[in-house]
C-alpha cells in the first residue's frame, strides 16, 4: 500500500544570482525562462504567525502569467518544509478565493515572484526573485511514503471489505 506523496524542500537566500546561474549551468542544469507567479496564502482558523506550522493545514491560490490558476493545500509534517500536499487546477480564482474564505481560512500573505526552474540530480531547482524579500534558491523533492505488507491481494481486499462493512 502506498501513502500520500510528500514534498520536501529547502530554501537558500542567494547573494550572487549570476554566480548561482553559472554554477548550475556548470553542473548541467539550465534554468527555464522566467515565469511570473502571484500566490495568495491562507491560514487555517486558529493559526497565527509565531505559532508552529506542524500539523496545521494551509492553502495557496496561485495565478501564473498565462492565466492558469492552481489551488494547493499543504500540511507540514516533520517540519515546515516537509509537507503533505494536494494540488488542483482552478477555473476561476475569485470564486475559489470566496470558497476558501467561506471554509474559514483567512488570507495571510501575498507572494509575487518570478521563478525559473531546472532539474539537477533528481531534484527540482527553483530560482525565485520574490518581491519584497529577495532572491532564493529552493530545492524540492517529492517522496512517496511506502508501507511494506506481506499480505496477498485477496487478504487485503477481504480485510478492507470487513472493515468497511
């Protein structure tokens, strides 16, 4: 049986963008053209800055320069950057915003950035120029939690049916 996909990421503040781009290129990682993103972050009711994010559900509504909208829910697990994540395209940003706030989530921060991406040794590399914050490199890897089982499929199905019936 498989568990949910998890995203693990680390961020680094970049002091010299040209040096970073050169170092990535030397390792064979060519950055994509820049893509503009406008993210609205939302917090679960009862959470506020200064409190732990572990186990708390957060939402994000992203719009890209091509007008595509994505709705994402993240739940930090072991630390703030190791999250259970679910994401889906959205047709109407304003209606999704209203739905999110109707569910009790409140807008927290608006993050506008230009992102360039590459893949290096199985890692997703993002170089972000974030308005009001600076330049960052983010390394991400999606991992899947596995649970070993020695049961046969017929035993697994029978067990599941017995538990739900």
